[in-house]
C-alpha cells in the first residue's frame, strides 16, 4: 500500500502531538473552525492545486462547487472524492477530488472546506454556473442574509 508523503507527515505530526498532550474541546473547536474571511496567505499555482485550493463552505459546499462546474462541451464533469490529501496554505486539511470531463484525462482538484467565503472562479479549463439553490452554512459561518434590498 502506497501512502503519500503529505499524508504520512500529517499522521506523524498528529501522533507526536496526540501522544505528548491530550486534545481538549477547545483544540478541536479551533481545528474545525472556519475562515469567515480569506486569510492573508501566499497562494501559488493554478486554482485547484494544493497550494491554491478551491475554497468551499463545508462538505456540501464542495459538492455544490463541483456540481456547478461545466466542461468545454457544456456538460457537467464526473467527480469523486479521493480523500484527505494534506494540509493546505490556510492551515487546514485539504480534500482531493478526481474531476473528469467526457473523453478527457481526469484531474485532481484540491479543496479546502473550512471557509465561509467561497470560490467564485472555475478551475482552469472549465466554467462555473450560478448556484440556484442555497446551501446551509457550515461550522462557525454566519447564516446567509435573507434580507432583500428595495
């Protein structure tokens, strides 16, 4: 069985931290807290890479973003979660997804689900449609405003 280097490093880091101290509820809350704004970090490479992950609001936000992607032919790509792929530039665990347009090679897309501020741009080579159904908030994100401006 092959284990990627980022996953192995994260596991070893956790083992060291977990064996030296026990985690408290506050530690878990801090780890799972979401970013209400976009932290000031240096992003590198194309959107969807591990150093520039797609920002999403929870697992449902990830699936919503992926479901709104469109290939060059206008059709939605297929996608499947690979699993956790390491720590991203925002300091949170990233999820990897395989995304594939019909007749094309699959690409791996890194996603960071710990954001209240969501990605508005598509990954390279694709389009992103508008959301038609609101999704619930995740973690510490404020509920979306239901007020309309006259």
